[in-house]
């Protein structure tokens, strides 16, 4: 995300810096969250900052204008599409507090399923698509196991661990899961008031480590 053109929106840049940033969206409202679906065919994003948050999408190379996915009087945020591209998980305060919901994707008007019941934020799909993770109202990470079959149904839920002490924001995702779905990565909260969190990304780290140790 960048506001280099005046209004915050989504950009794309090669990881090696070989080309300048390319603007992905030209919409009239600020964009705070955006991600491609796993097949790269859709760019799903959330508009609205500080209020009036809605979720929309554009089909890459096809759509000339975004299409609304979830746009109601409530606040909708944290969109996350399942790896198979069939389901959209998101947060909404339509009940009076933030909870997690799932709709079919991209035809989101066909159904709506409530996942969390005691507060929920930051939905993240496992890479296998068999689980949907989220933080509950007690700041714990929960794994919802998705039942197999064409219809969406949560088979079981289990609390994994407390996430107290790690950065959180119920309007933005603040953690991720490893490709094998066995490790979670969080940003630790700053120890001082006003402290800034710093995230360092190292590319080709194994090659760099080999050069350092000389093996």
C-alpha cells in the first residue's frame, strides 16, 4: 500500500527491485488491504479507512471496474479467499462486534455462514484449505476445521494458544502461517509506548548463510 499518488491504494513491485512500483487499482476510496487469489485471477481488496469499510474485487486482465463482494451498512474487513478459490472469509461488525463470516466466492450473495460466536478477527486460511484460523474475543488463535464436501460447514473448532503479547488489529491481519501449516509468524508488540514494530525480510537467506559460514 502506498499514498504516493495522493490516495492510498495497492501497488505491485518485483521482489528484486528490477522495475518501479505498478499501481494496481484506481478507485475513489482509499485501499487498506489487497491480495491476489492463489491462482492470480482475482485481486481482492478492502476500501474505506476509518469507517465505511467494504470488500470488492477485480478479475485481473478482465474487469475494467471493481465489483462489490460485501458492501453493507456494517464494517467489512480482512478479506481472505480460500486456496481453492471457493470461499471468502472476512470480518464484520454487523452483529455489534467483530465476528468472522464466510461467503461463496466470487458469487458472494448466494449464502453467508457465521464462523465465530464470541468475537473474531484476522481470518487466515491454511494452505491445505482444510482449516480457517482466526483470533477470538479472548485474543486466542482458533482453528476451525472445514468439513469436506461442496457445502461450507465448520466440523470442529479448537483453541490453539493465546496470542497475548503479539501485535493485533481487528481490522488488519497481523500474522501468517507457514506453507506446511505447522508454524505461525507474529509480530511481537513493542515493549515501550509508541514503539514501532520493524519487519525485516531476507531473500535467499540460505545462500547468504552459506557465504557467511564458508560452507
